[in-house]
C-alpha cells in the first residue's frame, strides 16, 4: 500500500534535514546517487517516493541509515489508514 500524504511529507522532511545536516546540495546528492537534482527535490517535497534501493543510496550519500530516515514514517502511515 502506498504511503499516505503525511507519511510522504515526513519522509521528505527527513531527507531534507539529513541533506542539510550533511551540508550537501541537492546536486551533490543527485550526483552521488545517480539521480537527477529534480528527483531529489521531489523526494524531499514528498511528491515522489524512492525505491528501497534508492533509499539505501540516499542514506549512504547523506551519511546516515535508511532506518534513521524512515523512523516514524510507518507508524504515521499505519495511524492514518
């Protein structure tokens, strides 16, 4: 089941916060993950969801873990179902 709007927004905000914490630009993350800068921005805005593999790539580029990025996202999704 796809993530609802609140869960997508939380995932996006976590990606943005991790990128800012790592002091990287969207272009830096795009280059490190083989994505476009627009795709990174769509993830951060909650307009698009990364695949599990892409999430792992994003986490590595952002010097964090997929678990840290996803923390709390599934509980919001379950609560809103």
